[in-house]
C-alpha cells in the first residue's frame, strides 16, 4: 500500500508540473512584446493535442455551425470581411490558414474555432463605427487561435481529470473524492468558446500588436471597449455576448492602454476606417432589411373587414377585393 501511495504522489507531482508548464508558450516568450518579431516567434501554448487534430476538430465544429446558423452569402460583404481578417492574419503569429464566414445575427459577437475557423456576426459590423473596430475584435480572436488557447484549455482539463485518479488510493473518504472529481469535471463548449481571464488578457495583448502590425490604430480596440461599457451603463444587461463572460472592466482598459504605450512605437498615421467599410455597412443594412421583408411576405396576411354599413351599401357590380374604394349611396 505504501508503494501505491508513493506512486500516486509521484504521478500527481508529474501532472502538476506538466499543468504548470502548459501556462507557458513553447518558445520565444522573451520576444512576445517585440512587434518586429511577429510571425517569427512562437506564442502557442504547450498541448497534448496535435495541431492536425486541432484543425480536424475545428473543421467538425465549423460544419455543425454552417449547418445550423444562417450565413450571409452576399459576395461584397463576405469578401470585405475576409480581406480585413486575412490582413490581420498575415500580420500575426498564426500558424494555420484562416477561414472566415459571416453569420446573420444581430448579436455583437465574433468567435474563432480551433484550427483557424473565424465567424463574425453581422451585428458586430453594424455596431462598429469604423473598420478598426472590426479589425480589433478580429485580431483578438486570431490571437486565441495563434496562442492555441483551445488546445491548451482542453489539455488542462484532461490533466485535471487525471489528477483525480490517484486520489482513489489515498486515505480520503469517497464523498470527498467524488466532490473533487465533480469540481474538476467541467465541459468544453463546442460552438461558442469561453476562455479563462488569463487567456482573454493574452488575446488582448497579442491582438493589439496584430492590429498595429496590420496598420490599424490599436486605440480603436480600447475605444470599442468604452463603447460597450457606455452601452451597459445606459441599459444594464445589454452587454454584447462577446463580452458577457469577460467584461471590459476599467482595469482591463487601463492595462491595454499601458501596453499600447509601452510596447508599440508611435506612428504618424494609422488606418482608422475606409470608404469601403461604409459601403459594406450600407450594403449589409440593405441585405438585412430585404431579408426581413421577405420573411414578412412569406407569412399569412390579414385583411380588414369593411364596416357593416359599407358592405350593405356596396354596389353589386363592384367586385369584392377590388382596389377601388367602396361607394356609399345616399339614403332617400
């Protein structure tokens, strides 16, 4: 029994060391703040899941989303969003191809699946005041993929589950063991991913660098934070789902502003917005309005019944349902 206890302790220590190591990128952490090294450094965290497996899982999730969600297929809109996202991807540490699609949804949201499958809601495009707002949110999501946060999170969950196995051989009551096992047994969302606050902070940190590298003003990302906070203050509970779990607190904004000043060299000019952004936003509004009208026309329509007096005095030669207004006869 003593041998089993020693083996259990050694197993726990090994798993804890592995778990702690997952918090660190593979290599190049010292270059993490050097924007000139973007694309040459590795910011991906360690994981027990291969990148090929990660891409395969992301493709499977993407297939499910494509089947269930309504996608915007207008070529002008999709090509524009894809071009903005690919510009961010080219100026990032992303090591996999990026596939971009637009979802017809009013929610201000965007999310990236493991393996480089990015989805942008139409609600985000309509809420943005400039192209840099969209680029900032996209850069944040690209950072999640580049850092392999999903694979790292799944690996940590697996290790935490493994850690409960040796507890069977330790002098612990069964109810206590069961409580620990249940506490560590958390699921991984498939379609809409939720990351730890540490992962969200790192995505902020890398995202503003990717924005800067692509030519955008990273302060626009902070400004979009402010817009969300102001909307929440005016109408409590209205915070967009993209910020629901990790809201843009004042501390997070201050931290982003400090990082922008500390690691990003000042530029004379930044890309804020383009006329094409305005054209696409107008086009999207037209497409959404047309879809709403089509939905209304496809449903049943109700017609008002004319007053009884008008029905009785309507001429016999006037056809029911005619566009000609009814003629009232004067009583003798």
